[in-house]
C-alpha cells in the first residue's frame, strides 16, 4: 500500500495544481508585487496534502472528486498563508521554505504579510463563487465555509500558533503539546477531510468517521514533522533542520525521544485506518496517504 501512494499523490498533485492555476485571481491595479508574492509562495512546490485529502474523502463517501476541487484549492490558499506568516521574524524567523527563500526574504516583511492576508481572504472568495460551486447546494457550501473558518481561526490554527509560542523554552505537559499540534496543524487537515465528505454527500456518521481519521492523521503528520526536524536532511527538506531544538520548542521528540515519537505516530496511523473501516475499499486511497504521511522524507 505504501508503495502505491507516491504515484497517486503525483496524479492528484497535478490535478490540484491545474485547478489552482485556473482559480488563482488576476492582479488588481497597483497590487502586482503582492500578487507575485502570493503566486511565488502558492506555487513553490508544496505536497498539496490537504487538497488531496479533501478530494479523496469526497470519493470515499461516493462523491465525484471534481465537486471538491474549489474547496481543495481554498484549503491550499489557507495553508500557504499560514506558512508565509509562520516564517516571519516575529514567529519562526525562517529563511528558507521548500528550498527557496521564504516570502518575506524574497519580497520583504510588509509584502509577505499582505500576501498571506490576501490568500486567506481569497480562499473564502473562491468558496463563495457561484460559478465554481454551482453543483454544490447552498447549505453544503455554508457548512464547508464554516468548517474551514473554524479550523483556520481562534478555534483552530490561530489558537495552536499562540499555544506554540507560549510553549517555547518551557517544559510542557502532554495535553498541552497535543493541543498545539492538533490545532496548529491538525485542525486544517481534519477540516480538509470533513469538507471532502460534505461535498461528496456523506451523512453524519460518515463525517464523524472522517473527522476521526483527519484528527489522527493531522497529529501524526505533525509528529513526523517534529522527527524530520531532528533527523531529516536539509537538502530534501528545503529548509533548516534542528531549528526546533535551538528554539526550545515543544515537540514530541523533546518529550518522548525519537523512538517514542515514531511509535506514537504509528499508533495514530493504526487508529486513523480503523476509523475508515465503514467505507471499505473506497477508503484505500486515504489509507495510502496516511502511509505517505509517516514515510515521507520532507
């Protein structure tokens, strides 16, 4: 199963990239620099994990994946905005992202802030466009907007980022560490899966199962990120390694060590796959992405 995931990932990455190009807004008057900064970060070569999970969840409940493409792209807009802001000197102060200078290093801090703001806003503009969401009933469109907004805001990523800052240079308890990971990273991943289920016509029970899968995969993804920051290779990661330890961030390896962290991630993957049991063979692509989450090298 793990061996099949990269090929399928590449196929869906291509579909997502084509849609991102199609939906990406045109520059307005005097906003060409911000537009270039948005484009630079959005098309810097990301994994497109969140959009892919959205499309595959749509398929898992029996829906047609093209119906989920606009939401998938909106999720990538928000993820990219979060990376731009996360890299800023006031937060993680990173110089490189995906092997390229970070947005603020390329365009300056002011433009990077504006580019992130614009991507966040454009995500919801895309979700509200009747022409690209014409096959989605209004109540489902509202449910998707609510789900993504909750994951991106004070109940999701923003809360996780704030907790991450509070946890620096402190010895934190496991529940606090899990809160950071589940909100800063896991919330948007879970939202991607749930939104795919909504757009595919999934009922309440199916959506609950998808949320459980997404929450566990989201936490496993961040644990793997923690591990790669310790034992990854900078030329593959496209950014510095060892930065978490230098900043004394709250991470799984800091609390549990490398082996303990790997075992925790594997347990989460097992639990995530168990949550998908009601879907039968239709869930296999989601399981393959789960395997990719733990076997990736970047």
